[in-house]
């Protein structure tokens, strides 16, 4: 199964890379609009901070902060393959860090996983059963194993859809998946 997942990951990386920066931004703005329709006032949201080629979460984080939703971002801890959590009050505290991911290094406001209502997850790919494939390191899968009960929203470009992803016992399905076309899966 590992070989099959790696083959699929390469296909999906190529699909994302084929999008122009303008296309990625336009689609990201549409995704932001659709996601905001799923977030309730006051919900504390764990939002990943995007790196190049991913759905750009900058407009989403700005919209959440503007709507006074508490925003938590993950900080990657390579040593134990886990995520540390920090609130942010604005995006200016984010600096490129581990794997080039923007993190609030030096400006952390510690958050607890129990504070979070909803998590917005990056996805390399997805299918219409709610299955998600990430980059392969397992940071989010480990986090979700320990923190059940969160509303899990996967966000991706429509081109990242695969007819059927191979899944194993460690893979956690999303509650909903949102692309630029809207909610394409709702469990």
C-alpha cells in the first residue's frame, strides 16, 4: 500500500504544480468563501498555514480573524512528529519555519487541543468517501488520533480528487471536504 500511496502522491503533486499562481489564488479565494459558510461564530479553528502550491490559507485566516473566531495554528515538532499549538491574533507573527511552513516562532501564545472546535486540514488528495492523503509524515493523523471529536474539514483544489484512495487503519476520514466547487463531501 505504501508504494501505491507514493505513486498517487506524485500524481497529485504534478496536478497541483500544473496550476498557475493566479489560478491557485483565485481557487483559494473561492475555497475560503465556501469554508467560511461552514464555520460558526465563536468557533475556535485550527488552521494550517499554507506553503507554496497548497490552497492559500491567508485569506481564510484573515476572514476568521475578522469574524472574531479564535485562530490556532500548528507548529511542527520534527523530534516527535507532533504538532504544538499557538493562537495568533494576526498573520504578521508567521515566519517560514520547518518545511517552509509559516509558524509563529518567537510569538507563540500556547493553545490546548481541547480549545479547538474545528480543524482545517491540508490534503495532497482526497476521494468522495471522505478519505484524505497527506504528504506522508503523519503529523495530522497522529494529532487526530489523540484529539477525537473535532470537526474535520479537508481543503484542496478540485484537481486533487482521486476516484478511490487506498486507506489503512491509521487514515482518518474527513467530516467534510471543500474545494473551489464547494462542499464536495459531507459525512
